C-alpha cells in the first residue's frame, strides 16, 4: 500500500476547501440571498486584490513538477478576481450570474487541481 505524504494530504485538504468555497458561492447566488454591499468600492478592491495576487503567482518561479498546479491556482485567482471586480460595474441583475461563474471556476479549479495532485503521486 503506497504511503501518502502529509504535504500531499494538506494540498488535498486545500483543494477540498476551495471546492466548498466555490459551492458556497454557487448556492448563495442561486438562493438570491446575496446583495451588493453598500460600498461597491470594497468589492472592486477585493477583485483587484485577487487579480494582483493571481498575476504575482503567475510570475513566481516554481519547480517544473508543480508548475501546472501553480499556473492553475494563479489563473483561477485572476478569473475569479475579474468576475468579482465586474460585479459593481455591471447591472445588478448580473451579480448572481457573476457569482455563479466565480463559484464554478473555483469548483473546477479544485477538481482539476485534485486530478493533478493524484497524477503527480
């Protein structure tokens, strides 16, 4: 029976948390219980921070073995950041759709990241 390193288990736990976060965003968007904050500046700032964080992660040097996972994490941060950034600037009727898309990106990222972790072994 192969042994699993604690670092790999921790990475699987991280992917599971991202999956739950994405599912939560989707459920909140579908339920319609989410609204725009009083200050759209905060939401735009959060989107910019996510985009910046993702770009920084894309530019960081990684070992070749984990480069695919790092690119996946960084690209998903940028895409989610773009969706979050767009919410205060588009009509309110698109807010739920943008949240669903952001949640879908996170769920997809978690699933693909888990597959990459299993392939890496």
